[in-house]
């Protein structure tokens, strides 16, 4: 079902009502400009993980500015010039209740935040999440950096609902009559306040009337009749009478069992490498984000919006696409995704990098950094695992396309709905938008 704010903007490329995805192999600036007339105001979530401007050896160009290692203001200014038009396009693509997640590390975080305030308006800032990505390690000069920042803005913050996530343990889930339910056994208490260790605080069903009165018992009975509560035998039967008491448990369908998202999200970056290995693509792209992190972010704003359109135009290895599939698998949703990744050369030099990928045509400062920064000593991330025999790819976008294809195949194998995936070059995109014809898939 499409919401009124998300009409079917690209029927031939992203058919509505069924899961589908579009990957554009090209520079995101012209690609977004081409898409904007069709997609304006239709995207619910945009996740951006742009180059951090660290100058480190990565699969992609990660250095802005031209003044060597101590680039200072020049590097920041170039990075800001690169980001501003892209953030402005992101803002225009978002629905009124849409949100943008901007993932960044220390180097550009402050600049990114001020740029975002400028583009979205500070009143539309929703705050900053911390992504704890590593536990320790590294030979830090000062301290081990184990986290990044995710700045969040709404197109119109007053229209953005709460960010939610599935209730975590001690919450317990059980399949009841084929439906996944949250089971809470601590909903009725003997009294309010503190309890001594080992003291039973649950009020047993058999004691409700004597402790809380007949009216409370009637309320509980009504909720049992409505299927909201159930009774569970609790503790041992009374040795004298043989009577078995029962706890009152609350049953909530899993899709309604949410808590507010906590501002610190802990998903190790090493999981991102494992995600690629599971698809037979390990050791090719350094430091992909973990699928689980992206799933949490995407679901936080699409929990009750399973037809939402999700976008990532710094797609890298394509993590966002797999996260959308995972979210759909969990709730049977039909979320669709658009990724943009430029066909940047992907050099795979495993002997010197421990499996990390590097730009093929690094030059000048980039080339110098490539060897100098095989591993950031202050970074708590372990180096990616060495590559097993794996296919080779000339460009990052080709790698991304293959990852998304494999993720789609794995999704269908796990019982997910088929996904219509379209991969286009930028030129094909422009042609197909101009003609309105269905492009080659
Ligand atoms: C930090 S990586 C993203 C990693 C990704 N989140 C993942 O999990 O794999 C940034 C990516 O943006 C891409 N990129 C940089 N500039 C771009 C541009 N102008 N258009 C499209 N992609 C670009 C780089 O090639 C790189 O793959």
C-alpha cells in the first residue's frame, strides 16, 4: 500500500506494491539531479556514509584538499563543497516525515553537523546517535577510537515519529498460534516500590482479589478474555494444599512490541566483513558497515511503514540494500531501495593490506597514504580478515551490484519474497527517465 505522500514515482524501475531495488552505477550528483523531478518528496529514509576524508587507504577516494598531510581548513572546505549539493538534493528527495542519517567520524563530524543544520535548518536536527563499532585494540597514541557519529535530521522534524526498535531481552518472544508474541510475565505487582532480593514481586492471579480487590480481578479477567493477558503456572504447588498458582502474562504481537531507540547503538564493524563473507565476497571491500546496524536504523523509522522507499547514494558494498531485505524478511514488508555507487576503480592488493581494498589509480598524496595507513593505530577496528579465493571486480559499483544480487538470492532462499532488481548505468538511467520506457534489467 502506498501512502498519499509516496505515490509510485518510478513505476517501470521500482514497481510499487512489491519489493524492488534500483542500483545506479554513476556519480551521485548527476544521478540525483536526474531522479529529483520524479522522486521529490517520496523518500522516507536516506542513509549516507560518505568518504570520511581521513586520507586513509580505502576502497575509494577518501581525501579532499590538496595541501598534503596537514590539509587543515582546505581539506574541510573541499569536503564541505563536495557534500553541500548532495545534502541539498537529499533534503528535496525526502518526504515531509522523512529522515536523513549521516554517518561520519571525528574528522568531519563537527563540519558535517553545521552543514546539515544549514541545509535542513537547525530546528530539524533530531540529534546524534553514537555507533559503537569496535571494542578495543589498536596501538592508540591518545585513546582507542571505537565509535562514529550518526547525525540525524528530519525534512520537517515536527512530522517525524519516534525512532523505535524491537524490545530487547529480558523481553521474551514465543510463537503462539503461529504468531510471534512478546511475553511479559512481570506486569502485575504485589505493590509498588522496591523489593528485597529473592522476594516474589509478581502478584499471582489467585491473590488479585485479596490484595487489589474485585474490580482489579474483573479488569484482568476482561483482558484474559480479550487475549491480551494469559495465565502461566508459577512456582511449585503449595505442599499442603497442592494448589498451583499462576502469573499473569501480557501478550503483545512482536510487530507492536517496541521501545524507543537508545542513542548508543553497538554493532561491531567486524560484522560487516562477516556479512560479505557469508555471501562469498569476503576480503574485497574494506570496512563495510554491518547489515544489522542499517537494519536497526531503517526499521526505527519504517516499523509501521513497510512500503517505505529507502535511499543510499554512497552505497559502497551495498549494505543498505541487504538491510532493507532483512527488514522486509522480518515483517513481510515491501520496502524498496535506491542505491547509487560510482564506478570507482577497485584495486585489490591483499599482500600489503591484509585484505583491504584500495583505489586502483591512487596518485600523489593518496598513493603515499595508501601504504602509510594500512591500519589506523588509534582505530579500535581489527583489520579485515585476509581474503579467501574470491572473485575480482574492476569497480566498486560492479562489486556492489554483485553483492546486492547475491543478497537478493539469499533472501529468496530464506523464504523472502522475490525482489525485482534493476542495475543501470547513469546514461541508461537518464535515457530511461527521458523516454519513460522500461530499461533493461
Ligand atoms: C564509506 S564508503 C560507503 C560504505 C558503505 N556504507 C558500505 O557499507 O559498504 C563511501 C562510498 O561512497 C562512494 N562515493 C564517493 N563519492 C561518490 C560519488 N560522487 N558518487 C557515488 N558514490 C561515491 C565511494 O566510492 C565509496 O564506495
